C-alpha cells in the first residue's frame, strides 16, 4: 500500500471510471433521440393533456432518486410488466446490470436534456421554417435541413448536462442496478463505498479528484464544441 | 393571371379582399396594418383564409368551397420576406440552391443567370450574417426565383433598408419582371416603390380593397381615392426615345402629347419608355412665356376643374393626342379664370421627370 503512489489508480478504481463513462455515454446516446422528440412535442405540439405530459417528463427532477429507482424496479424488474416482457421476448435483463444503470441515469437526466433542447428549439425562428416551406421543403425535410442544424448547440448542451448528471447519479442507480463492482459500481457508488470502508480515505479522495477532473474536462470540451457549432451554424 | 378573393378574421380587423393581378408587377399598397402581409401569406399558403379562392394561372391553390388547400411547400409561390429570412447556417450559395434543389420538373430559371443579374457572384461563399442589408435582400430574391415560382410575392422587401441600400436593390427589382416573366405581387407602404416598380396597383385600407387597376387608371382620376393620395395624381405617358442631344444633355421622347424633353437618358433610340407626369409638377400659363427655364410646354384645353380640399384644385386637360393633369392652388384657378374649355399652356419641368 505504502509503496504505491497515491496517484496511481487501482484496478477497481480504473474499472469504476471506465464503467461510469460507458454507463453515461450509453445513457446519453440512447435518450437523445427521445429527448429531441419530447422537446419537439412540448415546444410545438398543441394537444389535450400537454400539461400532464410536461409534468411527467419533469417528474424525475423533483422526485427523490431512490423513488425513481424503486419505480424502475417495479416496471423493469424481471417480474415487472416491462422487464418481464423484455426478458421473455429478447432475453434482455435490466435490473442489476450496467445497462440498467444506464436506464436509471437516463431517466434521471432526461428532464435536464429535454429542457436544454426545448430552449434551443423555442429560439429557432419559425419564420425560417416558413421560408423553407415556400421553397418546397416538406415537414421532415424542413426539420432535418433547418430546424435541427439550428438547434444543434442546444442539443449539444443538453447532451453535456445529461452526461454530467449521468456520471453523478447515485440514488436511482444503486436502487435499480445495485452496487456491483465492475458491473454497476459507477464513480459515485465507488466513492460512497470507499468512504464506508476503513482506510478508504485515499481512494475516496482520488476518485473525488477524478470526478472533478472529468466534470471540468467535459465542460471545457462542450464549450469548445459549442463554439465550433455556433460558428458553423451562424447562430449567436 | 392571379385572382384572389378571400376573407380572414384577424385580431384587430377582418380582411375581406378580392382583386386580380396580371403578369406584371402588382403593388399591394396601403398603410401598415391594412392586411397586405396577410394577403401574401394566404397566397403563399402560410395562412389559411376562412373563405374564398386563390388561383394562379390555371392552378387553384385554395378554394374553401371545394376543400382545396394546396400546402405551401407545393404552391410554388416564391416569397421575399421583409427580413430576408436567409438560413443562417448555410452560405449564400447553399441558400440560393435550397429551393432550386427541391424544385421539380424543368427548371427554366438557372442559377448562373440569376446570380449574374443580381450581381452576387462575389458573395457565394459568405454566410448571411456577414452580408449588408441590401446584399441580403438580393440573395433572398435570387433564392425565391431559383425555386422556379409561379408567382413572386415580395413582402416589403425594402422596408428594413435605409435609402442608400434601397437604391442598391431597386434597379434589380425593376429588371426582374421583364427578365423572368413571372408575375410579381409587391407589398409596400412606400409610394416611391409603387411608382417605380408597379404596373398595377391594389389600394388597401382597413382590410378591404379601396380601388384597383393599372397604376395609370388608379392615379389618373380627378377624384383620386384618398388611399392613393400618397401616390399622387398624375398621368403615365407611353413613349419612345426619339433623339438624344448630348451637347445640351437632353433626350426627346415622342409621346401622344408631343415631344417631351428630359435630362439625357441612357436608353437607345426607339426604346419604349413610360414617363409619369405628376400633377404637382405641371404649371399652367395662359400664353407661352418667352424666357423661361421650363423645357416642356404644351398647348392644352381644360376639360374639367375640380376642387380637392379647400385651397387646392385639380385640372384635367387635353393636349395633343393625350391627357395631362395639374394640381393648382384654388387662387390660381380664380386668377386665370380656368374653366372647362379654357385654352392654356401646360408647363412641365424636365428635371421633374428625371428618374
């Protein structure tokens, strides 16, 4: 122990970092299309029950994460209606797996992502879409050629926020996916466990520093990307 | 031929208009809030009227009675918006080709001639944010043209430009109709633009058509509609360039009234020109003054005198084979004893006719 440098990560720690990145990336990649769709419906849609839908989307923001994890267990557990269906038909098991950890973080980060994308969508000048219409572009064409490129900075921002939130999600992950090293033990879970363990202080500190580094790196990267996208799309 | 007959309830008033437009430039002229832009949006398919019918050429774009409502993306109505609405994430070339790439069938209007005509060769790689207002509007015109429209709808395309920028775009617009043979509906509240560009005019007030017809007919009546007051009373004379006198800096135009002299025109001999003689620019004398700067004098017979307001009168005269209108003070009418049948000399300053 003493021979090791305080800054070299143990295998378990490397695993936790790697796993966190995988869980968060998969969570963002999976939920992004749904978030764009949801943002679209909330920004442009006019239908009965929109307020209720809006509230449901934002629910994870105000619910205790443990409750979200518990609800996921009920729905997606092997005996839950959706989990049972997935397992019987596709052999997919979500509870207590790293995929399940991604699902839990995706649900928790979803409202943040939708919010950022919706703001960007609201800022897109509808007049430009009208102009595209008069130039012969149908609805899908308009969305792909005008709306989507113009809201790209917002989508990027949403993805970054969701990624950061996914890296940090604790309650929903530990409830739904449990705390299995190498499988579902992401950074915050590993830190929690290190704190609980006698002599785990150094490990907790290292992992905490790593969390900070990851978060900062993510923010800087997103700022650079956002600048590029803004220059490309000519949006302010 | 474009025929529009629509009704639409708006927040502040009800739009209820019917008019026809030919193959030239038809100006929809009226104050802000007269419903001009709504008419353009209805023709383009961006606003749905409650009642009525819109037809362009042989194609019915909207017919409420028969449930016809062609979606905007299939109407082939090119729109030039006041604010240009260029796509900020695309460069000029990509903007120009946006509609062109989506147009179906034979493309009569090619990119090269449009780019050359609008003088935007040097801008192709630029992003809209780096263009001046005038450049932006020229690109917007090109983009609409290249979508191969059946009709070009221009919604106050110069309203957001300052005078210098307007002067930058106007000459291109003047050429447009002649070059591409596409009917143009031109929305504006600027009388100068109407007088420079339009062959026909629809006067709008409070959501209804106050008067419509050729520019000459609408502004050539002594009982000028109040909505046309800003355009001013006047006649439009069709003529041909007869001769140039470079030494004196004058061109002579043969018109039904006789020869008109005006400052040297850059047009070939024999070219058709239309000159508008505003009634305000016509003075009346009882005999030909000997030493006077005025270049154009015509013997005329007064046909009608009609007061317009308490201190101003309007005069219709026959001169040569044509007609001339004048606006005078009521006092002048009394002093010169002007009445129907009076023989007078009508004086028109050459510089008043310069464009």
